[in-house]
């Protein structure tokens, strides 16, 4: 997936500041100097390639409802004020997105814990999440059922 940094100033101050201060990354082709590119490696690894840095993430299941997220960023040496501001804003933008995702995930987990939970639609813009769900349903058909499977279903399926 990829997306270009818009030329239209954002209403979000961190995004607007990133737009303003992001210096031209001369090491990148001209058409990629204002593009964010995401590589998602099934099932739990991602590279986010930005003009200012590369972010590597891994999600490790801890329990059936929680995971540990490991994340680190790497960048070419550049101590200029513009690059420091751009990198700060990049992390701030991504922390905000991660906080929004955490709230969404918690709401889904809370809903799944109720007897009334049902599979629902995902927004068309959730490309990676839709792809992940499609793969999960192909590998674990029970995950696509309208209601949770009976207790113990996974042990029975493993004996198969």
C-alpha cells in the first residue's frame, strides 16, 4: 500500500508540520520523496517506508486476545532541523493512529465477549485489515461464521 503526502495543508497540526518541514530525500527517486509505502508481511510483520525513515513492526500473540507489538525505526543520518521536525511529526502521527487502532480493537474485543457479537463490515479504506480477514477466513473457516464456534472447537479441529 502507499499514499502520497498531500500538498493541501492538513487540519491536523502534526500532519501539517510534517508536510511543511519534510525535506527532499535526495536518496529517493523524485516520485517517492513524498510517499509513504507500507509492506505487510503475512501474518505479523510490517515495513513502513517513509521519506524520512523506515519503521519495522512485529506483532506477537501473547494470549488469545492480546499481543505484544515490537517496533523500531531506522533512518539515514541527517541532523538538520527540518528532518528532526519531520521525524518527530511522523512518530506523533503514527502514535495517534496507533491509539485510534487500539480503541477500535478494544471495542471489538469487548463486543466479542458479549453474547450478541456478530461479524460486521469493515470500511473500504481498511485495505490491509480486509486482506488479513480474508486470509484468516481461508485458513480458519470458523472465523467467518456469523457467531462464535462452540467452546473447544479448535482442539477438535487440530485432531481433525
